C-alpha cells in the first residue's frame, strides 16, 4: 500500500504539472487571439475572461489524456533511472501489480475526462458560441472606445472619437466619407463635432450616429470650392446588424440529443466523446512498457517515440470520425476499430517482456538438458 501511495502521488503531481503547462500555452494563445479581436472592436473586452472560462473544460478534455500519458512516462522514467523501480521489483512487486497500481489513478483521470467530454465541455462551448454570436450581432458602434477608428456602412465611412464614456457619450468626434451623390464621384465629406451619441428608436430599426454642435465640410480634395456648414445636430445612418444563425453543431449539442439522433455526424461526435476516457486507459497501458529505460540512457530517451505514437492515435481517431461522418465507415466499427488496434499494441508491449523471459528460460533449460545429456554420454563412453 505504501508503494501504491508513493506511485500515485508522483503520477498525479507530474500530471498536474504537465497539465498546467499545456493549459497555459493553449489559453495564452486563445487569449491573444481574442484580445486582437477586442482591439479591433470585434469583441467587447469585458467578455474575454468569460469566453476563456467557458472554453476551459474543452481545453482540459484534450489536455488531460496527454498530461497523464506524459506523467506516466516522466514518473516511471525517473524511477527506472534512479533504480527505484529495480528495488521495488526486487522487493516482490510484479509487473501485474505495477499495471494495477497505475490503472487506479488512470481510471480516476478517465472518469474526469469523460465528465468533461460528455457534459461540461459541450455546455461551455455552447455558451461561448452564444457570446461570440451576440458580439457579431452588435451595432457598428456598440462597444466603441476612444482613440480608435471604426468603419461605418461596410467601410464606406469612418469615424473617430477622442473620448467615449461608459454611457456611450462621445467627445471630439470626427467622421469622413465619400459623397456618392456628387457628380465627380470623389467628393469628400468631413464632419467634426463636439459631442455625439448612438441613437436607436427600436431594435428592429436601424440606429443613427447623432452628432451635436459641429461642422460639415464638403468638397473635392485639391480644389478650393469647399462647402462648410455649421449644425447643431447631424445624423448619420448606421448599417443594421445582421442576424447571425445559431451554430448548433454536433460539438455543442448535449450528449442526450446525440444519443437520440441517428445522423452520421451526431453518431461520430458521440463516439468521439466516449473515446476520450478510453484514450486515457489505453495510452496508460502503452505508457507503462514505454517508460522502461536503462539508467544509462536517461528518462527522456523514449519520450519522442511515445509522443509520436500518441499523435498517430489521435490522427487515426480524427480520421475515423471523418469517415463515419461521410458514411465510408460503418458506425458499428467507427472509432472502436482504432481503439481495438491500439489496445492490441498495448497488450503486445506489455506481454513482450514476459514472452522474452519465457523464451530465455526455455533456451536456458534446453541448454542445461543438452549439457547433461552430453555429460552422460561421455561418462557412458568412458
């Protein structure tokens, strides 16, 4: 029991460390992407953390199997390099016990990954998609901030405000657009105003940019016949936000709906979600023999082949999912054939040392028998 606690503690601590590093890498990459969209005015900066929070279960769903796989390789690699595993085996721990000690925390990780894959992950992704869809349905100046340029009417005009209050009141506003009604077709209209605000009478009607106390300057660049008009209030019509269709994909659907559907895309998505905990268990069985190393070789000698094997596993699962969606692979085979193949690989890797040991023992026994026969024959001839 002491050995089990020692191994489990090392496995979970290594898994937590690897999971933290991978999660920081993925989250930082996503956050930079969303931050760039917020700087461009496509997203409200106030919802960035909410989107990242909703996406975290989906990230963990993919990270946990790899983190535990690497945790097994790192932990057992250290035990082999420092000869601790040799001492444990010398004290009576069999390979079967090692597999059992490893599969118990692996089962805990598989249950956690399955919960994320079947329930929490799709729910979080669905909420994140709802936030992103709501952002795309905003008006052209919703979420406007100061010292930034914003395009209007699909790029036909541009506006700028030095300051924008929390209530949406603008100060020192500038707007420029080409006058499409001018005979030359290149007449420029510049509008400057002290204040401005966005006015919307109803959600179904287009909104207006209302500017107050300013000047409208109209003319062709390079010519002197400019028209300057002072106004107390000036309105610029804004484009009506486009209604976005809800992206109710198979990845965002609840697991219950996937189980009740017979569509190939839904069947493939359900098999993918069920494959996550199975992936944890099978890769744990593969990691146990792959972690065995010679102290002179170091603990990282088999890390690259193991990671390549993990990548091949994921690529084959993804390919099988696409084949099920296209109808080229029967749903009964689906992703299960890939799991069966790698389970066979795991069993071969686990049983290979026992087979080699039995062959060596048989060869040793045959060699001893042959020597005894030769000795007896020699004695009889003498």
